């Protein structure tokens, strides 16, 4: 009986030591990663690779770049007012829905084909926006001084989702990744 009691005492002392050693090994093998993200309104605009065929962007907060691939059919239909004829091939850049900071009243953006490393001409697509809270929607206008940028009016604190509808002859390859870039700004 004395032997069994001694064994239990030794096992009882060894268990906490073994547990501590296991925790130390598990802790030493663990890697912690911290990701710091700057809110879109404060982020510095990163230049895209290759020349960007438009004037410098006005100051303002950045749209967090959103990526999408092309989906849909080549059937044509009309969207927005005045009506614009587009195919049903589109790239949906939401969720997430994003919006301007207080005082910012315009969105100005462009689409980059990250696979091809090119920026799309604003003649090849119509950027449609939707406000998920109110259901309002509309289409961006081409920036007259740019071959790539489009713009539309925005209001704080509204959030917006955007879809690029491609025109006949302007549909990117369905295997390519597209990225919507832009800024929330003032006139």
C-alpha cells in the first residue's frame, strides 16, 4: 500500500511539470501575426503599375480597392437614365459597401485589369452604383479630362456598392481579375 501511495505522489508532482512543458512547447511553436489596416478615408493612394491615362486624382479618402471577375451573358440590355446599352457581362465590386467621410461629395474611380496590368478605358463599361439602404441607384459619368475615370455624386453617411457593366466589344477575359480603385472627394 505504501508503494502505491508513493507512486501517486510522484505522479501527482510530475503531472504539473509535464503540463507546463507541453504548454511551453505549444506556445513556442505558435506564430502570432498582426495586420494593421488603415481606414479607407486615411489611406495613402498607391500608384498602379504602368502609366495611368488620366490627370492626377483630387485629394480625398480612398475607396478600399475591390476585386471581381467577369460573369454573365453577352445579351444586351439598357441600364440607367439616360439609357445606356450594355451586355449582361459584369463585375460586381461589393460587398463590402463603402462610403465617403463627412464633407466628401463625389466618387471618382477607375478599373484596373490586374491580370493584364492595364487600366480599362471608360468607353468599355458603365459603372452602376446602388445604395443598399435606400435602394437608390444610378450610373457614373465619364470624367471629361480622362480616358479611364468615372464619377458620381455621393452623400455622407450613405454606403455604395458598384457594378461594372461591359459594353459590346469591351468585355475583359472572364479569367482576369478586375480591381475597382478610386477616391471619395469634393469638387
